[in-house]
């Protein structure tokens, strides 16, 4: 795992961790308060089979503020809609991140998902000379700080029952935007939880 840190130091690059997740209209369960003897109930609409797909990146570089970059894709269950992020969507997100990070090189670290390793993605990566890619070991979500972002997001959505996919997407965007601008070190804490150190070895 030290190889990506050495590469980032040599290129003066941002280290960017990426991951995807999703949330259905059924809210995550969470603890809550109620009167004694009265079990709280969350009424779920049950209409439609919508889902909100999420893609997120945590970008780190020594001497710079840690950044969160994300995309939200609402799927209303229609056949013509995308069911998730595909190679071109991810490449577009990387292009946007490259611009937001001042055009500096990016060392991307992500998992072994099929969309990350197939021929289409490899061709898109090859066409971006500012991008160097490393893959996390198999079955190691604990090494990706973006997993912590999804955990915080889903806790914040606990027991909320949105009326539809668009309402859920709006809630997710609001919560993620709040995380982007938090000044209490949340993102640095999520990185620290992984045990990773971005300083070059």
C-alpha cells in the first residue's frame, strides 16, 4: 500500500480515494426517543422502486485541506434510466475532480469493481496522463475512507421516510454538502479511522 504514497510524493499529486454506494426509499433504521410503552413507527410510502446512486471521492494532499467530491444519480425505476454509475460517468467525475484540484496530478485508489477494471475504463484511464491508478486489496472496505462518508450519511438519514426518489436525492445532496464544508475535521477523522497515513514513506 505504500506504493501509492511514494508515487503521489514524486508527482506532487493528490491522493484520491473513490467508492460508490446507494440508498433505497426504505430508510436505514436508527435509535430514537418515544414515550414509554409506545414503539415509534416510521411510515414508508412503498410507492415505486426508486434508488439513489452515490459516487464519492476523498482527496488528500499534505499541506492542503481534505476535500469531498461527490455525484448523486437518481433512478426512478424506469427502464430507460441508468441503474448506476458507468465508466464514462466515473471518468467525467475524475475530470471534474482534476479541475477542482487545480489541475494537479491525481493518484486514484479504488476497489476492484468490474467497472473499475474493464477494458472501457482502462482506455479512459490511459487517455488521462495526469491520472495514476492503484487498486485496494480484495475485500478491504476498511481501507477506504469514503466508506466512512456513506456510514455518516446513512446514519443522518436514519428513520427518515422521503416521499420519493427525488426527495431522497435532495436529502442526500444536502447531507453530503454539509460534510463538504464541515470544519471540525470530519474528513480527516474518516481518513484516520482507516489507519492510513498520506505522508510519503
